[in-house]
C-alpha cells in the first residue's frame, strides 16, 4: 500500500504564520488570544480552498496549548498539541452540515457542548458548510450559539454567507477570507517544489496558480497531478499539455498579426488553435484578457496590476509600447461583443474569424477617421 500523502494534507499549515494569504485574519485571531478577547462564536466566510477550516483547527490547537510561544503560536510539543496532530484530541469536534443538517444532529451537538474539556481549556466546535443546515436546525442552534458554556467556542465555516439567516450572523464575529493572490500561491508552490525535490519553471507554477483561481487547495491538487505526470522536472509545456491550457504565445502572435494588418496570419493561427482541440470561446476570453494586460502595461503605475512572471511581464510591456491605447480599447470592444454573441451564434467559428478581421482592420479604421 502506498504511503503517498497529497500535498494539501502533507503541507497543511500548522501555525497562524504559515497560513497563506490571510495575514489580517490570523493577526486578529492571535491578538484576540493574546489579550484574552476571544469571542465564543466565529463565522469564517470565503470561497473554497482559502484556509477556513485550517485556520479554525489552528485556533483550536493554539488556545488549548499549554506552552504558547511569545508570538502566540502553539508549541507543537505539549500533550494537547500532540493530541491535535494525531487526531485524538477530544477538544475539537467537526460537523459537516452538508450531510448532518437536521434538528437531531444539532441537538446531539448541543448535548456534547455541556461536557467540559478533560485536557486543555476550551472545546471547539467547527461546523463546515453551515449554510446547509435546515431552518429548524438553525432555530434549534440559536440559544446555544448566543449563550454557550464558557469552555465552548463555535466556528462556523461557509462558502455562501448570504444563505445564513440574520439571527445567526448577529451572534458571530464574521471573518471574510479573501481569494489568495496568484503570487502568494506561486511562492508557496515554489517552497513545496523545493521540499519535494522538484525542479519547476516559474512560468509553470504561475500557470498552476492562475488555474487554481484563488484556491490554494486546488493549486496543490493540480501540482500533485502534474508531478505525477512529469516526474521531478516540471516545465511550462508540461502544464500546457496536461491541463489543456492555450499557450499565451498564441495571443502575442494574434496581436502582432493584427498590428501588421495580416488577416491571413490571424486566421491561420485560429485554425491551428481549433486543430489542437481548443474551444473558440476560451480563445476569445483569453485574447480579451491579453488586450487588457497590454492596456494596463501602457502605464508604469498600472503595470503592477499584471500578475505574471517578470520575463512575461517584460514581453507585455514591450508589445504594449508598439500599440496605441485607443486601438487596444477598440479591440476590447470588438471582443466583448463577440463574447456576448458567441452562445447565440449558429456559426461560432465565423463569428470569431470576423472579429479577427476587425482587429486586423483597426489601424485602417483609425487612419480613415483622422482623414
């Protein structure tokens, strides 16, 4: 039997300082522990894979630690911390509200709340996907959430805050977890690649971070998949091949063809994209994003908005310097209309081809207006 552990579990943060991309929240929780200002009910909101449950577990471990450090972190050596690591702690109780959403499930939880901890000072109850609780279960939970025993702390986690009733929201301290930045995910993947002995291109890790869409857990799952595919050397091409991502090189080529007013070249590039099995709508959205990136690179102040490795950023800046801002704006308008019309079109390829022809004619159009 294999001893392989997925990276999302193997490198799950164990202290507040190792949580990626949520400094404001972890700092607030550390200060609350340090100053003994801990609320008895928290609501952690945010999209998937941003660290809600991880932060809840770290909070539970830290407040029960016998020898916390001067930085308000768990010592990881005392009996309480060790029981958390081995999964034998009786001070943490996790409930998945997606499958345990009835009144009886909440009543069982309330019965357990009355029992004081045998080791440590607090019992922490983490309820994942709390928005899935039934209306009756929410109502049964209200009184206990408002006036729990001193030893009990509730941490509710949800991806859909708007589905939680106001009476629950008013009883909790609410923490909104942000989507993790591409750079933070990429940097974290770089550290893990080093620990795993994997030689990875910065562009490859950046592409994984983009694909993860702000979710670190997704990024780690993709990383594991690609390492299985490519071995100890992870290249940008490996990422493109395995995840079926359209290379940004195509967008640079199409933009160059449009600037040279070379309709034939643009149509041949589109044909190549179709032959490789890529979706036309995906290409339109990607090209729109490319023109947007060129536009922000026109001004050094906004160039910081571009999330890309330094080598790619220089290419964007170089290409942006050759194209007038007005043509980029007009190109974005053309692609925006194509994006909106795509699903309703009966000849979607022709729709994109016409859009490319328009992009290649923008310079002529601009010159006619000047005349």
